[in-house]
C-alpha cells in the first residue's frame, strides 16, 4: 500500500449543468493498494486512517490518466503528412504505410513506440485501430498486455480496400472471432469490431460486423462517421436507400450503445436523435478535423440532443497525441457555433467521458475509490509562458491554460496501476 499526496482533480460525472461534478482536493491523499485506489480525500482527513503509510509527495496537478477515444497506432509514422483531405490523404499517405503491418516484427516495433508516446503524453487507455492484418492486432495487444495497460483494439475490416489491404468476408469473421477469443477480457484488454468505414466494406462484410457485435455482448463497434463532405456524398451514392450516413450502419445492426463513431462532423439532426436514442456516441477529434479540413464538430447540436461524447487524437490525421492539446482545440472548434466549452467539461471528455463512451468507466477515468490507479501529474508551469499565465490563477484558469498552452511537456509523470511508467524529469519510463 502506498499514498500519493498532492493536488487532486477529477470529474465524477459530466459537468455540463452540474457543478457538483468537480472533485478537487487542494491538499489531497490518494491511497493505492494492488493497483487500485482504496481511499481518496483531503490529506488531513484520510491520512489518520492509514498510520505508517508510505507517502510520496507529488508536485503538480494529479488528474485521471487520459483516455483517447479514437486513434490509429499504425499511422504513428505518418503524422504530419502534407497536402490532402481525407480520401486523397488515405490513398497517398496511409494505405501505403499500413501495408507494412503484414509483418509482425514491424507491427510490434510500431506498437512499442506508439505506447511509449501515449504514456509520455499522459494517455493510459485508448480505443485503437489496427490494420486489416490480424498480426497488427496481435502485436498491439501483446505490447499493451506486457505494460498492463487498459486498451481496446480491433482488426480492420475492409474487403473493398486497395490491393494489399483487403480481406474477405470469411476472413473478417474468422480472424475477428479468433482475436476476440484470445484477447477480449484478457488482462486489461478489450476488443472492438472495426469496419474502417462504410465505403471499404461490402454489404456482406458489414452484415458480418453486425453478427460479431451481436454474438459478443462485451465488444465495441469502432468506425468512422460523417467526417468529410466528399466521403458523405460517396456514402449517399453507395447506400441510396439510407436516410443518412448513420442509417447506412444502422441497417446492419451497427448502431448500439456499444458503438463508437469517430468524428461526426456533419450530422443531420436525425442522426443525433438516433445516436442519443441508441446510446451510441461520438469520439470528437478536433485536431484531425482541422488538419484534414473536414470541418468543426457541432458541440451545441450534440448537447441539444444529448449525444454521448469522448475525445480522440486520431493520429495520424491528428497532429498531437496530447489530449490536453486536443481539449484546447475542442474549445476553439466550438466557438464558431456559439458553444463555449468549459475547461472542466473538456477534462471530463478526455477522462470520464471517454471512459463512459468506451464502457470502461467502472474501472478508469474518475480516479475514484475502487478504480484502477491510472493517473497523471500535470505541471502548469512547464514552460516560462505557462508559469507566467498560471501564477496566482484560479483552478479553472490553470486548467484552461494547460489545455490551450499544454502538450507532452506539461506531463510530469504518468502512473499505471499506481506504478510510475513515465517521468519527464528523469527522461524515461519506469518498469
């Protein structure tokens, strides 16, 4: 058993219209045993309950580990690829890079580098795309299991993909079934059925995705939705009988409370109503949406309909794995539509909101008693400018400055199950 003393902040639920969601101890104590939080509260109140407890003093703001609701680990090396919107960008930069993941050794190397980067940025859980190759998912899960991380991943289904990135209806079913049997629920791992997007799968393969989702009640559905106007037009042409893009998925039983749709930049109200009714949600990816010129997510529309939201980096179209940075961009994305994203709600989206979207909020995201002890220590004076802005500032102002000015430099330490796995000042991770 070990104690961690410092300033602690988390959200117990969505703070939109609920100020009691903020849980903050200016001088707090987090008590961890066997990788779980067994007590949390003001130091003066909690410490006497644990006489003789070894306590480490942490300098900075302790928050739950960030949870990335949508990211592509195979695209790590293609971040910052110039000059195209979504469909052309995929053809030019991404599909050629993903073909290399047929090689398990290559996949394993990228998986390790990707997880190093996540932890350096304070991200301790994520919903992750592999490639069409089962080996890419095997490599990712093996690397995540060795680090005891809570991660969800899936083999991409795309029987209409380009040469070298194409599976079959039969492979989609058999390889997904085998991966689910081996990895889902093992250690801290979970599986997501992962059609790339509506245009890269035949109707028969989308039907298989629906079958897999129905047959395995614990797995998620992870795909893309309404990201780019050209993509939407092509989906409308391919599925003329569908009411909208979401309906194209709905016809194959892919819209459920376990469905996570990335982007949702251009959604008609009917889609938002259906998302809210089904319990499905959107992984908002502001950095990616800006970078590919896709547009800005309509937070006001989503809020009107009560759509469940999380926050994603969407590397490699996203330009930073930092969910602090992405939270700051989410604020900027909301302003043109008249939505002012509160910094506490932005933190919620990056922690408990994404956890709820991924159905892992019973285990992580709240830094609550009984949860797994994944947390991050943030330094709001990580740069001279941040130090100047946050000196003497309120908690809300400090949090907002971290989101607007912060990135991986603001992550002093990352802890997984109460164990330090990244220490900025030491310049390395810890076993």
